[in-house]
């Protein structure tokens, strides 16, 4: 980008940026946040950085703005294959999509500012590479790389294990978002080796910027991020306010009261799993939970309700929409009755007043009348809902067209959900860190406070909710420790590396030990892994296993056998394969409704009604790879993410 660079000043965090970037930022924001100032100072010094700051601290710009400014100042390189200079790695595909969308504003703003200043601005191209990326776009990446590539750990592994890795030789900056989500898992160890493989392609190792809202101990995660290199920790004092309340929806949890409502949320053997399909037959807390959640949704502009399972998310979402329809129908009926002077609206809506279902609304001739078409107040959001539907739900919530979303961990990480002003957690969250991430979805702006309400589902859950809420307020999250020497991950990466290049054994071992999870890898374990992959097994019981690499002990090299690359790219990653079946409407191949787990499909039969995306669907056909359905509005169904509770 044209323009003069201002002299670097410690008192002005924007001093190192070009004039267009400074002009845009000062017009869009009052001042940089402490997280942004600290990150820019660390990157300006040429080192790697771990930015730990609460949700809504501007971490996206803290990581990206310096790189965007550099891309604009320098323009594309002379060699087109080295154009990709910024790599963003996200643990969630949805988060990757969100970041790609959020980069449009600064890119357009900087370009507009440069135009006003009379400067020429090169175009900055952004592309995505995830499991949802069409094949044509994946091939285009190898031919015409973008300036910024947004990807996931698994997709990065696939790129590094293919000819497309040549398009990564110009990378200068790697941004790892929500680093805490992967650091303590084998998925993180897998990513750490992928980052070292990337550095091996480059003339100069790329600087790494890690982003996290919740992490402890910071030093452990910094070692994971940097490997053998030092990392500057940017952790400004947190000024984010978390308001977390534990609300018991009944006066006495030992006597929750009789179940009310339509096919209420009671009677389930496991209280954390939420409502069953059948009408409740014993006292339950769920009717009070559902009513309180709906009250909270109606009292706020935009709400995210978090559930700990897909089944609970589906059932609770369906029940909220039913209860909302009941209230609107009751209010409509009361309006008619009040006009005749026979009943008072306040009496009708008082606690214990009868609730009407659509089937109970009778016409003058004694025939059931169809209920009015009430808009849904909530939609379900989880991994079994199709990508297209998830994007629509997210956009509707951001735009204010949808009052609430009932979600699982699919909305837990740093997705920008706009003006969400309340988060409701059903039962205790899986961990303190997860609870802080979830409550942080509310007030997701700089300086805004985040409010959350936790509703326990049974007496045993109440104590856990109280402890977790107290630790959330105090910021006492669980400690994260990255796994040491996971040999299954090591074997997978060795097969991938040798499938595309021949490596010296010493060189291979040095690269592996630069990754923090393998820094203490013993030579005996390394040699034993190579022995196993080369077909040297401890007994004849393993003779049927095929060797995957060739270990030339005389030359001190290892290389892949035929078929090793295909094995690596088809079996890569550490996320278990759940065996998902696509769900499609009858006669419409392009109309994908969502996905069902293999176990759910095994337990289902033609004619069953399932819940998916807060809607009921009747199964018409089950094929070897898909489930064909038709809409079944108003029919009670089983949860879509687990086997049917009853037949």
C-alpha cells in the first residue's frame, strides 16, 4: 500500500501502521483495546504472540490488522505461487466462515480510506479451505493462491499432504484462533506437527499468533503455540464483567409439582437429556424450566440457550415453540372472552391457568380449527443441522429476525453473534472454561458486560451449577495441559510426511521434536514407531498389517510406500468418524435437511417421526447413505442426535 509509515512510538499503538489503516481505524473505533495494542507491539518486534483476553476485546483485529496493513503496503509478490502470506487456522468451520465475513469491513474500510487519501490499493484476496469447500475452489487454491487462507487443522493437514502445499511457501503469519480448544487434545498435537511441517516449507519460519479468551496456565499454552521458539504473552487486565445467576425455577426441587403443558419435558430417566417424546407421568421440573426459559427469551431482545446434548437442544426448542404458540392462542382467546365480559386476561395467564393446545381450540360448529401461523421463537443449532440451515439461523439471530437459538457447543467458540443480550445454560456446563465461553456470547462487544442464567435440571445438578457459576465469576478455569508424545498422532504424521517427500531420519526426528507435544520424545519411541510403520512387528500376530513406509537403515532415510498418500488423506485427523447419514426431502436431491448419526438411523424405521432443526419429519425411506423424509408438522418425534427413547 502506498503512503508513508509513521515512526514507531510506544505511546501510540497505531504509529507503525500506514496512513490508510490509521485513518480507517481511528474513524471506526475510539481507540485500540489493550489486547490490540499489546499484540501489535509483539508482532511489530517480529516475534510470535499469545493474546489472552475476554470475549469482545477485539482479538480478531489484534491478530489480523498488522498483516492486513503489510499486505496492503507490499502488494502481491512477483511469484504468484507465493501470494498466500497469512494463514488463519480455526478449530470450527463455522468460526472460519464468521472470520471470513468479518474481514470484509476492515478490507473495505482501508481501501476506502486509501482512495480518499489518493493512494493506490492492491486487492487483498481471502479464500477458505474447509470440509465444505467445493472441489473446484480447492483446485483453484493450488493455481491461484489468495493473500489470506482461512482453514481448519484437518484441512491444513490435507494441503500439506498434497501438491497444493506449494501454495503455502510464501506464508509469513499463522493465526491460531481459540487455541485453548485444541491445546489439551490430540487434535492439538496433530496441529502442532502440521505447523512444524509448514515451517519446513518456508525460508523463514512464520510468526505465530494465538488467540484465546480462556486459558490456564498461560505458559503451558504459550509453549504449545511456539514449540521451540519463544512466544510473547499478551494478557492485559480483564475489564470484562460476567454476570452469572443460578436460578431454580421451582420453590422446592424436592417437590417440583405436577407436569403441565403439551407432552411436557418430564419423565426422562436421565435429567440432563431433556424431554421425552411421551406425556409426563410423574412430577418433573421440566415444565417450570421450559416456562422460565420462555419468560427470559420474551424479556430480552436476543438469546442463546445452551444445552449439553443435541437431543435436549431439539426437544427444548420444539417445546419452546409449542409453549409460545399456546400463550399466543390463550391471549387471543382471552381477548375474545374479555370482549364478551366473561373472563379477565390476567386471570387467564396467571400461574396454574389452563393452557390451550391447537387441538383444543374448537370452532363454533364443534370442529377443530387450524391454529394461526405463529412464527418460531427459537431454532435449534448443532452439528446435525445442515450447513445451509445453520448459516440461515445465525444470520436470522444476528439480524434480529429470530429471538432465540437453542444450541450445543456449535456456538460456544468465538463466533460473533451480534447483539445477544442473554445466555441461558440448561444444567451445569461441561467445564468452567466452556461456561465462560458460552456466557461470553452475550455482550460480545468491547466494553460490554455478559449476562448468563444457569438453570439446574435436578437437585444433584444444583450444587455443580453453583460451584461452576462461582468459579466463572472468579475466572478460575481448569488447567490445560497438552498431551505428551501421542504415538498414534506421530505415526499418522510420519506416513503423511514420507508420502510426499523422502526424509533423513535425523532430520525427521528434529522436526518432530520442535513441536511442543513431542519435545521429550525418546529415541526408543521414535525408532519403535518407524519400525512399526516399516513392517517390523514384535510377533507374527501383526503379519497381516501392511507396511506404510520404507526405512533404509543404510542410507538413514524414510520414504512412503505406494498408497501411503491416499491412506494419509483419507484417514487424517483425530476427530472420530461418526458415520453420518444425510437427510433429504422426498424428490428433492438438493434439499438437504441435516444429518443423523449412524446409531440413530440403525434404531429408526420407515414411518418413524424424528425431530431435526426444531421441526418434525417422517421417515419415508432409509438407503445405504441417506434418509428420505417428509414434513410432519405438529407430530411428536424422537431426538435426532441419539437413538429413539421409546418405540
